[in-house]
C-alpha cells in the first residue's frame, strides 16, 4: 500500500522529467541517424519553458478547458497505472484524455485543426482494438486486470502473450506519433497539415499539451514494462533493457518509413490486431 | 539568458522571391549546417514561431498575408528579412508587382544581405535575431 503511494507520487514528480529527457534523447538519436549533431538532450525543457514565457493567443476559451481536460486525465491515467490499479480503467482514462484533445482541435474553427482532429479520431479507431486485446491478454495470463497483480505474478506476462506484445509495439508507433503513423500531428519537420491537432494552440497551452505528452510517454513505457516484470527483482532490469530496445526500434522506424495514408494505417492496425492479438488470445484460451 | 534564446522556433515564408534564398534557408536545416543543434526548429505554424524569416520583395497579393502571419505570431517576435529582394526589391525592384522589400509592410529587425544569401550569413542573421529576441523577452517580463 505504502509502496503504491510512493510509486504514484514518484510518477507525478518524475514522469515529466523522464518524458522530457526521452524526447531529448529521441531528437538526439534521430539527428545522429541523419548525420547531424542534434540539439542538447535537455532541449525539450528549454522548449517548454520558452512556451510558458510566450503570449498565449487564444482562439476561443473552450480550447483551454479541453487542454486542461487532456492534461488532467492523462496524469490521472498514469497515476492509476503506477498506483497498480485496474488496467482497463487506465486505458479508458487515456482514451478520454485523447477525446479531450480531439474536441480541443475541433473547437477551433480552423481547417487544419479540424483535419487533425478527424485524423486523430481515425488513429484512435485504429489502435483501440489492440489496446483492448492487450488488457484482455493480461487478464487471461495473470487472472486480474489490476497492475499490482500483473507485476507480482510468478511468470512474466509476455510468455503467454508474445503476439500481443508485438501487436502493442505496432500500435505504439501510432501512440508515440512516429512515422509512418504520424497522421494527425507530428514532430516539427515532418509536418503535413501545418501542425494538425496543435495548430491553433500557442504559449502556455501548447506547453501543457507537450508536458501531457511526456506523462503519456512515461505511462506507455510502463505498459511495455509490465509485459516483462514478474515477482523476481531482475525482471525489472530485463524490462528496462527491453523498453530501451523497443524505443530505439521506434526511433529507427520513424527515420526509415514515410507517412502512410489513413487507409493503410487503419487496415494494417486492424490486421495486426487480428493476426497477432486475437490469434494469441485464442491460443491462450486453449492453454488456460 | 531567457529561454526564448534557447529554443527559437522560426517560420519561413516566401514573399514573392525567386526561391534562391528559400533553398538556402532550407539548406541550413541539412546536416552540413544543422541549425537544430541550437534548438531552432522550422515550424510551418506562425502560432508556434518566434522568428519570421522572409525572403522576396513582397507583392500586392501577399501583402495582407505577410501581415496576417506576423499578427498570428505571439510576442516576443523578431522579423528577419533574408536576401537582396527582402531588403529593397533586389533585382526585381522595378517590376510592376513588387512593393520593394519587406520593410514596406512589416517592421523588420534584421537584414541578411546576399543574392542568394549564403547559409552562413542566414545563420549569422538568425543568431543576431536570437540575441534580439532575448532582449525583447527580458524587457517584456
């Protein structure tokens, strides 16, 4: 109980630092892959601090409300996850946070913003089946939706759900907003519709979306980790290594693949969810 | 040093230029010059930008657009006019459509000369713009 509360407080304090550093390392590795030097690793913190000092041009005030909603529910989902709570509830909370972001983008009377919102909705439609299969997979393999039960089970969840792990890696590309699936908004030079979702945001409101993105990334790495973590102490180290390798692969995919059209995104995500996800679940239901 | 100097995001707009200066601006992003190591990002969105890099002599059609982009940028902001055309219309000065330089429509802070301006000169101009941004943001706060 005490450990759960410490974990929760640690998430609230350290997740933005971790997320920011992750973003910085991401940019540095991307730059090195492209033959450039790249910005310093703490650059994302400079970016966010600069945004706080800029004038916030408000298109309409309901946008600010929606960004706060996105921010609060992302942290809520992460907190619930790191407290060891119900995984299904966590996934629903993060979905709600995304809905707030979509509504924020829709509320601005802007063509690029609306297109970004529609594409984000499409992306959600693409990855939601796999997310639900992840939750179900954990339930079948460890008998509970609660994260504190998943990480204290004798055998790592991945031994029962390898297909689901691969499927989750596939849709992680969508959630992390990496090429080829960065349709709704993307990092900087990859833009397609100006900035899509965040085109009408500026100043401290934009800074909030960036920090919320860091909290979300910390949470997503956590989901990757609980596939590996079991009741032994060294599984935590293995989980760390696996997460690092997986994130590096995501950066590599980001740099090697061009953005796809929405139909390819939707079709490939659902095919992966079916082939890796449902077949794994069927196999599990025979074993368990 | 304020954070505006550590993370200056720029927006580049072609205000009726021949594209020579635009190509040189984009060359600054390539591995040879790599301005991202200073934290500079070329964003296409004026709402996210601090520095406005304009090339070209501005014509009647894009006069209101250039002003609109400038208005959409949140303060503090800096305008950098890149190239001879942005300075006074350059080689196209006597053309019937060219207004004759960016300062006819916007308050320009930095001029980068050249036809086309070299990436080194553009980077120099952007570095001066960052120093100016730093001053503006300090005096604003």
